C-alpha cells in the first residue's frame, strides 16, 4: 500500500495535540463515536491507565481519555465524543461482564413487571443498557440541537428477515429516549423496515452494509420517504469496513485466479468501497452520513510501524468513526500518537495498479457497482452472513443468561436487591 508517510505527515510538529484531536481536526464535520455501551468507558479507562509503564505514559493516556469523554465531568465540558454505537454483541458482553449485577437486576425486573417471559425480559435488559448510555449523552444531544449525542440501538437479530417485526421492535427502541437511533441490518426486509421507520420520523442506522447497492437503497429511502418535520432526525449507514475482507472471500477468489492477495490489498479494497460511496454517491444524498466501524490498526511486519488506512485514507471529510476500546488503545500506543493525519485522505484515489487487480474479482466488483448486487441477495453477502452469525451467537448467549437468571430467581436462589 502507499507508504504510510504518504497518508500522514510526520514532518509536522504536532505539539501537544493528541491523536484523536488530530483525526477530528481533518474536517469540521468529522465525528468520533464510542463503539460500546458508554457505561463501560470508565472501567476501560481505569484499566488502561493502570497498565501504564511509567508516569509519562500514564499522563498521555489520561489526557486523551479525558479529552474523549469523562462521565464524571460537568455536563458543560466539551469532549471529542459525538455519539455511541451498540449492537447485540456489545450489549451481551456488557451484561455478561457484570453477571452478578445483572442477575440481581433481572430479578428486580421480574418483580417490577410481573414477568417471567425470557424474551420480554431480554428486551427489558437491552432497554436498560441502552437507556443508561442515552441518559449520559442526552445533555450533548440537547445542547447540539440533536446534531450529536445519539446512541444506536439494534433490533433483535432474529428479526433480520422480518420487516414487520423490525418495525415493531424499532418503535420500541426509539421510545427509550429521544436520542436513540434505531439500528437496522441491510437486508431487503431491513430496508422495508427502515422506510417505515423514516416515515415515522425515527432516526436510523443502517448496519451490516458492505456494498454500494446497499448504500444506494438507503439513499433512495431517505431522499423519497416523507418524514415528520419539527424534531431532530439523522440517518447514518454503517460500513463495517474491517469485516469486508475478513470473510476470506476476496482472498479465495484471488487465489482461484492466480492473484496474490496481501493484507495491504485487502485494506485497499475495503477503503476503495468507502471512497467510491463518499466521493461519487454520497453527494446525491447529503442527509445520509457514512459511519465506519470495525476499524483495524495493523502492524507492518517488515517495518514494525502501525498502519490504519481505514482512517488515514478516509479522513478529511464528513464522516463518522466509531471506535472500539482496542482501536483507541492502538491509536494511542503506536506511531499514530507521534504523527499527523492529512486532510485529504478520502479525496486521494487508491493506486491504479491495485484497483485494476481488484476489479478482476467478482466480490469486489459487486461491492462497488451500484447494480452489482440484487436487493434479494443482500443478506447472502459473505460479510453479512459471517457478521450476522456472530451477532446471533452472542445474542443467544445473552438470551440463555437471562433464561438461567429467571430459572434461578424462580427457584428462590437470588435475592432481589432493594
């Protein structure tokens, strides 16, 4: 891939500006979000600080952590954080990481709602996880007039092919708080559901999207579906950028055609899809904002230097990056803390030689061609399938945890916290 120094500028004196500030500074409308329930931020930050090797490292880490978000700070303080994404996997992890607390809480939910139905209690657990984050972001949402401070909450993955069920659950999730954005997978049924939710004025996040055809489908909905006026509304489309190449399909097709596919080529393919959407299609639907998730920071095995083309090659435009804790850690701990990001990453095309090789692969062609994938096949896309299966497994784990908590409480083995 292009030398790292071509995507970032190590010659500039970054002074005291930290890595997240420099990324955000590449464009006035670039947003940094947190990819996990916000209730986990303080615990993660404390653990990360405790691992510091020396006082200087601890001071730097603490500075960046406090710049991004501080849940204990006064609501008037300005942070880099602009929103939060959750999904069934992240909700499951958050609950299971605090199992004892949630067993007791489920017992209380059973009593308060006179309910022993596992699915209903599962909804109540998700609702509470989302509500806690929404409350933390509500001051930002209000002070920005609804521009920032959104939290994405995803519908039950079991409904992925059922539009009516997703609409019903989406309305339920949107009712949690005015700053909740409903996250819907990019299946054919998902777009039917999104159309109905937009018509009701509900903000949406189109997830499990990997291709230009999915983006154009959402853009068509947003451009043509009438929605109520008079209250804040947003639409984002989540391109799970690091998961596109992770399915293995790109590498498999390349081998079949006698082409060598290195990690750099995979990263270029992932970046190329984003560039194509942002530079040629997104202007047709300015009300839809690209959100990149599943970002990866790689270490070059030859040089030992960090590379994050998912950011370096896409920054400098109106875009959202939602950052997992390990990505924030990697950005702080690697060379990205010492060098700067240029403001024209998104505008730069990928190398012609790489693009020409990628165009020999049907998997890539289908992703960048607006007509490359039929809507009925969206949910059969390899990256969609692999991500959906993972989400469903994690959702099932949480479902079983709730079911066991119900069994335990009904047997009188859990005391209800007062």
